[in-house]
C-alpha cells in the first residue's frame, strides 16, 4: 500500500490559488519578467494554478483542458536564461515561504515544494 496522502490533500486548492496570485503580483512588478508575459495575466494565473493543483495530487482539470503539460516545450518560445530563471524562482519561493509561515504548513512539505520549483525552474532554462 502506498500512502494516499498527497501534498494537495494537506494544503488544499486554496493554497495554490493564493500562491499563484502572490507569485504573479511579484512577476507583474519585475522588470526582468514583465516583457515575457502577456499584459493580461489572468490566463497565466489560471493555467499555473491548475497545473500546480494537478502536479501535487489534486484535480486533473489542467490536463483535461490543455493535454500533457509538456512544460519545456511550452516554454520554448521564451528566452529563459539564468536571470529569468532566478527572478522566477525568487518570486515563487518568496511567496511560498510567506504563505507556508502564515498557514503553519509542515516544514517538510514546504521543502518538498521548494525543491521541485528549484529543479523545474532550472529545467525550463533554454538560454
Ligand atoms: C518551476 C518552474 C515552472 C513551472 C512549473 C512553470 C509552469 C508554467 C505553466 C503551467 C504555464 C502555462 C502552460 C500552458 O499553456 O498550459 C507557464 C507559462 C509560462 N511560463 Fe512558466 N513555469 C516554470 C518556470 C518558468 C520560468 C523559469 C520562466 C521564465 C521567466 C517562465 C515563464 C513562463 C511564461 C513567459 C509563460 C507564458 C505565459 C503564460 O501563459 O503563463 N516559467 N509556465
């Protein structure tokens, strides 16, 4: 038997909604990242939220709508070098640690998400 508890079971949909809302609030103010993103961030917010809910064990609505994530391919149109990767990761991890502190999330769960974001941000680098 495998442990049926996922990160999503522990933190819930709302955690990812709030994480991504805060993350994009930071992106919208960041001169390195703003040029890469559309002016209207509402679709970006919606897709990243859906992706993370799915990735961490919640609803699979993201793939029902968008198919296989193929994240490297979907990021290929954007030039992502070390500066873009670092800016992305800094906003994500800043939002993550504040939210985890506010909600008293277990440090191992926070660490697990942080390691994923670090690994995945580097794997999106294409320049
Ligand atoms: C942990 C690493 C990352 C994850 C999980 C992630 C996830 C995503 C997802 C799910 C989408 C929407 C894909 C779709 O169309 O369904 C997306 C789009 C995008 N990502 Fe990332 N991403 C990551 C890293 C980065 C990095 C390092 C950059 C560089 C700045 C970046 C820039 C963008 C841009 C410009 C878009 C297109 C705008 C949008 O539709 O949101 N991403 N990303």
